[in-house]
DNA sequence: GAGTGGTCTAGACCACTCA
DNA sequence: GAGTGGTCTAGACCACTCC
C-alpha cells in the first residue's frame, strides 16, 4: 500500500481523467486548487500544474486565475493532423512516389491569390503546377504560387526534379501558416490531371505561409475523393 | 540597452524561431544544449527547456537525449482543429441556430457501420438523423449511430429538442476518438436535406468514439461545399 | 561511461480576475 | 483586496542513448 514511486505529471493527469470519466468531478464542476491537489498527491505544485495545463490544452479542463479550474462542459476536443511532405505521405502507404512538373512560369498573382496573401493583384509571382503520383496513379494535384520577394532563390530552383513542396521546406522557413480544408468540384485542369470526370467531388487543402508578415507561398492541393484525412485521439 | 525584464519562455522561443528563420541555425543543424542556452539568455535551464519542448511539440525541433536538439529537416507542422459543438460553431458566426430531428429509430448496424466500430452487422443500435441550420439555412446533416450498450440512457433521450451532438457531450464520455475528413458526392437524402443538387460535392466529417474499448457512437456530418475548416498556426 | 534532455522539488513572485 | 493559476529559479536526480 505504500512503496509508491515518485508520481509523474502523467500519473496525475491519468488519475484526473479517471475521476472525470467516473463522474467524481462532473462536467462544469470546480476541481480543487493546485495546492490542494499537490498535497493530496504528495507532490509539488509544479507537477500538478503541468498535468493540469496539459489537460487544459487538450480541452478537458478550463482554467482561469482566481476562478479556479473546472471540467469543461463541452470538451472542445481538438483534432491534430500532421501535415507531412506528400512524398513521405505516399511512401508511408507503401507506394512508390512519382512526380511530374506541369508548368512553371512567372505571372501576375490575380485577385483571388493576391487577396488571400495580402498582395496586390498585379504582383509578379512564381506559379508552379505539378502532380504527385502514388504507384503511378495521380495522388495530388498541386497548384502553387510563390512570392519571389520572400524567396528569391525560387526562380532558380530545380522544380523539374524536386517538387516545390520539398524544395520550400528546406529553403523557405515561415513563421505563420494557415490551413483550409474543404470540398469542391474538380475543374477542367484538375480533373484531367487526376484522371477524374469533370465536376467530381475533390478534397482540397490549401496552405498559406508568411515569414514575418511577408507572404511566402499559397498552395492549393487537390485530391481525388478517395482521399481521407484521419486523426486518432 | 540593458533594462531587460526577466525573460519568459515565450521570448526565448521567439528568439530561437528568429534564428532558424535567419539561418543562424540551418535545418538539420545541432543547436546548443540547454545549459549553454540558459547561460546565454541569462535564465534557468528549466525556462529554456520549456521553450524548446514547445518548439519540439510544434515539430520545429527534434530532441533526443544525449544526441541533443536539432532543427527539423522537414518541419512536420501539425494542424490543430478544434471540434466544437455545431451549435457553438453556428452561433460563433453570429447566426441563429436551428435544429430539426429527421428520424430516430432502433435498427441493425449494417456492415459499413459495424465494421467501423468493431461491432457485428446485426447489432441493434440507435439510429438518429437530424439537421442543423444557421439562420434557417441547412448547415449540417447529421447521421448518427449510437451503441445503446454503451449509452443505455440514449433510448430515452429527448432528441426532439436536443441534438444528439449536444446530448452526448454531457452524457457519454469517451476515452478514444477518431476523426476522418473527406470529400464526397451528396446522396439523395443528404442532397434533399441540404437543399443541394444530387451529386454536389460535400464535405464529410466522421467521428467515432469509444469508452474503454466499447464503441459509443459513429457520426457522419455532411456540409455543403461552402463549408471550410480553417486553422492558423 | 558520459553527455544530453526529462522531470521533480521547494520556494518565490507576478498577473489576472473575482468579489 | 485576496485567491488562483502562470511562470521563474536553483538545484537535483534520473533515463536514455551514443560512443
């Protein structure tokens, strides 16, 4: 009944989760303060603090100074998706990765792209289109705009052999990013490249990045309807 | 040039990000140890540790004992999406929330649903279908299966007035969950309820939950193509 | 074996927020 | 004003992993 090892913040977190699941602490209820818990668990307040912060980050607890810590009424569970390199994503499925450059030229951003990145619609950008394949089958159609002002080297990048995705990862750091997921109907070019009927439902992921408030790149990644984004908690 | 306040782990994190962005530390490079950084920043090792751990969690750094800390070669940036209650999601947009129950009956799970949850296809489950509206317009079509074995009270739940989404949040805790996002073409029922042409591209989010390995619920949430899931880093 | 990160402690002060 | 969480410190020991 004694020989306990020193408690870790993980142990404490699990114990607290158990209490919530068993309704010892109901949703919305106030739980004891850090000091009280530290005394109960026989550890320091810092350890309790770390456990509680982890649970708060996961959306299970809500904490406010002075008000204390309570069990979330609606566990705003958050889903975490890792966004790997397309190549790694494909190879992780055990498929062979393929890459095909479709086009690469300098062009005006246009209103749609300019607005998204906060650039003028007449700004000159590098426009790259390419296709990623898994075992020879189209996997992702990539339509990317790169701001040469933020990544001057991009003009000379070897996009014939290296996908912009991969090249940018090691050549264009960013400090802020935005992701958008949505469904859409395949346009003419996308449908042709992905070998789908025009108007087919496609999964679209968009990514925008900035480095210190300077736009770096905007990419639209289009997948066939068989594509799934999965996350487990 | 001096009067510095005490450095916070945030300050340190930002400074490190700056160095990575400015190529002081290149991708793949080893950065100084915690002790060295603590000395440089003039703070304790614990503070440096916290900053580095945060960056490692964000996928920007990779840390290994004895090996040290290095800048990730491919920043496996992870996107975090919060999954709120539909009602909150709609109200957060400033729209008025509406709810309509479409059907609620006991039925066999069927192969598709059974397989996903690890139940037999002849298992009896509660099948609920409903619609969530924003300012009177269809926002989300919800098709849900509930395992009465895990949530016995569900049979008597007032789904006429409370959406299963909301009811389950406070009545069916879960320990494990799985999310899937994908694009699909609207089926007959979905199209009719969402007031879309049949075959329109729809955004589908599926959620499966378990409590201690016992399946709790499987829900398929269908949105019109205007729907977007956004996350900023 | 030795070096690096991982974690815990005990104590302190601060910042926010509620009453 | 007072109570709670947020953060920092200085020191310590441990666990993992590379050599």
